[in-house]
């Protein structure tokens, strides 16, 4: 009998609509029988007891006991026949039919931890006067019960303005627009990444003072929420971005192929846009033209304050460098 009786185990996430109020998820245990439990039920010719239990490190967490006088089994459904019992994490799940006496699934704290979860499921039943104990080892983790967060109303879009620049400074800049009803209240981080031809990361730039930026955007129309990120090789530019170059970069041999702009919200979700149409200013300037012919370190250039402010104003965006 033990070899022919199997156990299926499933889980439901914390946002499952059928959970008991206050539950943090559900574990469903389903014994699959090699006989019809309805035959001789609750008599010496059939099943007279049924208990499902969850165990962690040989300690019982919770048990559900069937009331076979009220539990009904179908003989017209799937074969082999099966019976399901549910454990709602953090509560004692009520039985609508009264056919189960469900124990309290107590949690150690307010959230589900590995110590709260079973490493073994046990099904005990008495059939024709003989007690059978079926065990199954399981691997259940807290992540199985976490619901997927709902994306917020945040948008990022390229303005198709990405240039290799040899003017006020030497480098590359790219401009993106931002929008959505949740942008100003839910944004935590804004970062840009520069990638090469083989999708290798060349540099990462993080906006330093996001709160001040968002406050300034609150006074603008949504169509005016632009931001330009500069990846600067040389030149003095207002330092609003913290840029980190990958090892061996910047290099004239690692030519930029795309810029990816990312917003991270207050629950860790990301919203991205990318731009791979890279042109130049002045026209015809190539990435390698920004480097000295002997590939020595690039010497800095100074940008006159009035020219820099005029340049920033014309682009209607903020910029900076490491």
C-alpha cells in the first residue's frame, strides 16, 4: 500500500484570492490513492482515519485531521482517486463543510521564513484496520509565496538625441524623457549605462540628487521632464552624475553602441529605455577622434560658464560627469 500511495504538494502565493484572511500563502497536500476511498468508507472494510501533517527538522508544524463522517469521495472522477487538504500559512483555515479539523499554522514572525516551512509532508491513514504512514521530502522556500509586484505608472523614452561630442567637452551624451503618474513620488534611482558593440558594459552613471531633480520637475509640465546623461572623457562639466568606467575604459577601441536609461522605483522595479542610434556633433566626429593619436591620457579642457549654461538651456535638461 505504501508503495502505491503517492503525494502531490503545491503552493499558492500570498495574493491568491482564495486564501483565508491574514494568510501568507497556502500549501496544498494531495494524497493519490490506489483504491476508491468511498468503498467501505468509515468502516472496517475501508478507510477509518486520515491525517495530513507538515514537518520541519523532524518537528511537526501543523496537522489537519479529516472527519470521515462528513468528507465525501468521488468514484466518478479521475483515477487514481485523490484527496486534497490545505494549510494556510499563519492561520487556521476554516473548513466550509466541516469535513476537516485544521490546525493553526503558526509563524515565527510577521513574514514567512525558511524555518516556518516544511521539509517533509506526512500522510497517515487507516485502511481496513491497518495504519499506513506515507512520507515525502519537499523543498519549499519563502520565495514561492511572494506575489509579483505590480508595475507603477512610470515611463522612460529616448528622444533620439545621442551624440559623440567634441565641443564643450569630449565624450558622449544622450537625452531621455520621463513621465507617468508615479514618476515624481515613487522614483528612487535614475541611472544610465553605456554599452559597446558586443553588449559589454563600458560605464555606469548614477544621478546624484534624485530628490532635487524630482522637485524641480514638479513645477514643470510633464512634457518638460528631460534628462541628459554625459559620459565625459575630458572637460569640466557640472557634476550631477556619478560615473564609473569599467576596467580598461574609456578606450578608443571600445566604441559605444547604445545607452540604456533606467528608473528604479521604491519597490525595486525597473523601467528602461535604450538608444542605439548614435550620431556626432560636429558631424563626422568619430569616437576614436576624441583620443590623442598616441593614445595617451586625455588632457582636460575648460568650458566657459556662459557657453555651458547656454548649451544646457538649449537642450532643456540637466547634465554632469564623474
